[in-house]
C-alpha cells in the first residue's frame, strides 16, 4: 500500500510540473482597437538650413500603430526617424500603419524641398525627373549600341549599331522601345516596342569613379539594375549574358551614356556602350 501511495505521489508531482511548463512566462497583451487613417497622428518635418527647406526630413509617428514610411528611394519601420530625400520640389511620403488587429491604414504626407543641402546623387533627379521619366535610344547619334575601348572610348566605335539594327540583337528593344525610371521604389520598367513590360529596380553608387592616368574622369559612378536590364542589356562575347552593372560615362538632364567592360579587361580592352536620351 505504501508503494502504491509512493508511486501516485511521484506521478502527481510530474503532472504538476508538466502543467506548469505549459503556462506562459509572460502575460499576454490584449489587442487594442483599430484606428482609422484620419486618426493617425503623424508629422514629416523638413529640416531648415539658412531659412530654406533642406532635403532632410524628420518623421514622427505618435499613433498606436506599427510604422512603415516609404520616402521614395527607401523605407523605414521606425516610429521616429530622419531620412534624406533626393529631389527638390514636391515629395510624397507614404505612411502605412499596422493596427493591433492586423488591419492596415495609409496616409500620404507631402513636403516641398527647396534645395539638396545634404549630399545625395543628383543623378536621382536627372534619371527620374523627380517622379518618373522615360528614356529611349539616342537616335540623334549615328550609333547607339556597340563596343569600343574600355577607359578609352566614350561611345560605340568598333562594332557600332544604329537604332534600326538593334532588333537584330534584342527583339522588340530597338525603335519604339523605352525605359521608365520611377523614383517611387527606385523602379525600372522596360517597355518593348510591342508593349511587353519587364520590371525591376535600380540603384546608384557614385563613389565608383574611374579616373584615367591623366587625371580626367572617365566614369562618374555606377548604375546597377536588378531584375531587368536596360534596352539591349547584354554582352555578346559572353554568350549574350545579361548585364546589370554599368559605368556611368554621362548622365545629365537629357542624355545618358553607359558602359560595361568584359571581365578582366584593362585599358582599351573590349567594352560595350549604350546611348540614351530623355523624352520628358
């Protein structure tokens, strides 16, 4: 009888321990109620420098929701943060809040930047026009694509194709094709002559400068695309492999010249060149 009681006591202790182990260590927080977009308490305040609105903006969410701020070229999930805008004029900042019940609410805040006081690549504005901008082959040039010398040429010089011959290399990407660079989400959309679209993203690294022995700058930075290439964005001597990284030889308010060196080449080795112009 004592043995039976002893065993029962042992199992009772084990059962108590098992039940205790299943209990949560922390008390669960009860979900609060959802709020509507018009109840959001948000501010996006431009930092002033010398009496002008700079491109640095302070974001502040004082609402009981989780934060996601989309400021065009990036996002932040902090309740308060300071970020840089990349274009002058009107900029939209889109806030998406997540309520405790899982519902989402959105509000757009608009700020007006007077000047790019804090350094950002001017190329953002050139390429996107501050919102979105369309680029096509620069048909004012005798050749728009082809090869030439790396760190030597500034345009197609050896095998040089006009717009009319591009379709033979990349179907639908010659005359009538275009690229749309959008600031929001840093999105690149390639639209073929027949209307088919391919979409990806792009970014800059303006620290990747290439300087020649004489001290002159050959490339001012690098443009990288993801998920999509520029028009006829391939390297024929590499089996037509897609090209996603381009040296920027020129990018201003109306023209863009890009280049890509074949792997391992030095000065005057084979590089490929693209000539584009903006149409809006």
